């Protein structure tokens, strides 16, 4: 993944990241992508998941 793609995820809202993550999960579950694409999607999905977890943690700290 390129640095610019990582920057894109970093700048996403929680909702944007979650929507893309859901799309990736559906694509991976379909099993229609070739191996190389599935690996790239999995990597992107993992990055999005981490971003969402960070956003949720930040929101939780604000509420507390």
C-alpha cells in the first residue's frame, strides 16, 4: 500500500471507513476476486478496521 493510500484512510471519517470496510468484507466473502486482489483487499480492510477502532476509542475517551 502506498503512503498516499495510508493518508487517505487516516483522513476518512468513521462512517466512510466503515462503509468501505463493509464493501471489502462483502467482496472477500463472495470469493470472486483473484488471490492478488483478495490479499490487497484484506490489507486495505485491516487498515480500515484499525482506523475505525481508533476513532471509536477517541469517541469513548471524549464521552468519559
